[in-house]
């Protein structure tokens, strides 16, 4: 049943973040109601709107309405209707995928089966995905040939075109790698600059490669996110943007395996730089004989009598406060915030967090004697004086229901400045003079 309410305005939403063409339509009716649609569904809807519109081309059809063109990301950011439109469109995409399952059955393919092709191995499941990929590529290329749809057949040229689009659409000053060899060369150049020119740190190289990999992976993500376009174009010879959709997918499938190899090479480089960073840090630590000697003394204990626990804290100030007042916790469970019996290598390499914030430079050492309970409930005075906030979770209340008394705190390992604060000897006497 065609909606009787008169259409007042149309907003054509262009998704500028995509590496492929994608548009949506936001419809405003005269009775105040609103709706969002995928572009092809909107064209079908508008053709049914009146008899005079039924046989018009998409461009002519739209010209008969009051239209505004907007960037979809700007619309989501600047217009209160943007979030609503995003939710509706997301839901309709998923619904469209389900509706088009019968088309996949007709061709005996399933796009989701090889959407994670970069995780392939020697298993039967992986071989099946490759078979579906090859079959899908054959179907799309054959369909293009039958309908005289022109597409580039040179993988190197296609990847270059994709790379240029990524660079042009990025807000960062990036140079996209077009081959595995280019990834390796960039990696070696960055490592050389890190060692000889001190232009890049290991952390910066790792972050840059993760960001570059993410930017490049958006192409694959965007294509599979718009797979409904391909399925609709396969089933509908009059699909509004059929030639462009078929061309996009033909070229995408031609380069997919080579493109995935490039993304995987970023993983290899990221893993290498992570290991080199660890080795470099360890070499640096071990070269400081005094630091290592004090560290060994700090963690030396009889494991038959007591267990040593380790807790990473964010700053030197936080670490010194723990030495002074104890370690406050939200749980009685020691394993919720500590690790047991680290060796020196564990201590020197341990960190957690993400690319924006990592914790691991400051390690608290705690002794847990056999047959003793080192965790107790805090007093009301302690709760009022120590409003501790969790680093990992946005709690609505302070993390201070339990505490490990300072008497059980062995010391603090400052990996950043390579200094040991040991409560067993006079080194601890100096810690209060450290600038906070």
C-alpha cells in the first residue's frame, strides 16, 4: 500500500567516507512523519508515489521533488535526525541482506563465507571459502562481459586506484602501500630512521603501521558492508547504478587476494616491531647494572614462605601513594588486579592498554605470606581520604572498599626512569622527596 501522506522534502545523503558510491534518502512528509531509505529502495518507493513518476529515470524522478543534498557524516553530526537515519539505514541494510539470500542461493554463493578470507589456512573450511570466492569472481566477471560492462583487469592498476582514493579521502598525511614489497620497504626505512636518525620511536612505527593498515582495510570492509548492492544488481538489470556496482565488485574480486596479502604484511611488520621494541627495551634495562641489581634484590624471596604479586599503576605519583597508603581495590579478589610470581623478563616487558594509553612503566611489588590475609575492608576514614578511580572501567563509585596495607608492599619498580623504590632499605627514604 502506497503511503497517502504527501512528500514534502527529500534529503539525499551521500556517504563520503566510503571508497564506493553509496547514497541514502531521508523523506519528510507533510504530516510531520519521516523515514530513511536505501537509495534503490527510495527510487522504487518514489516511482509508486504517483502514476506520472512510474517510468522516469532516477535522475528525472528526483528532480520532481524538493531536494537537498548532504554529506551523511555531516548529517549525523550536525542534525538531530542523523542518529535516527543511521539506525534506520543500518536496520534496512541487514533486512536487505536477508531478503537477498535467495539470490545467493540461485547462484550458489554466500558473500559472508569469504568476507574473512584474510584468515585462511589449510583447513577444509578455508578451502571452501576459496572455492566460493573463485566462483563468485567468475560469476561477476562473466556478468560484466555479457553486459559489456567495462572494468580494469590489471591488479596493479586497480590497487593503485584504490590507494589513491584512500590517500585522497584520509585526513592524515599518509602514503598508502600498493604492494607487499612497498610495505617491507617502508618498514625497513622507518626502522633505519629509528636507529640512526632517532626520527621515529618503536611505539610510533607500530602506531603508524596500525593506522595505515586500518585505513587500507576500510576498502574491504566497505565493499562487504555494501554487498546488498551487488546482489541487487545481479537480480535487477534495471538497478539504478548497476554498471558501476558490477565494475566495483569485478575489480574488488580481482585484487582481493593480493590486497589481503598487503594487509597481512602489516600484521607481520607490527609483530616484528613489537618484538624488536621488547628486545631493545630489555637490552637497555640489562645495560643498567645498578638497576638490574636492585631489581633482583627487590623481588628476591622464598617462595616456600610467601608469594610475590605484581600490580601495574599509571604514574609515579600513584605508585608512591600506594607505597605510602596501600593498594586500594574494589574487590577482595587479588587476581582482579595483580599477577603472581613474575620473573624479571615478565616485569620488564609487561604492559597493557591500547595505542592511545598503555600502563606498565610502574610496577608495585606485593608480598603475600602463607597463611596470612593481606586484604582487608577499608575504614570509613580511608574511604573518604582515598577516592580512587578505576583505570579500566568507568565506575560510578570510587574503588576503595578494600585495601592491601603498606606493610605488605615490597616496593615500586620505575621502568621509565630505571629506579627501584625498595621498602626493605633506605632507598625508600628518598621517595617522598620525588616531585609529584
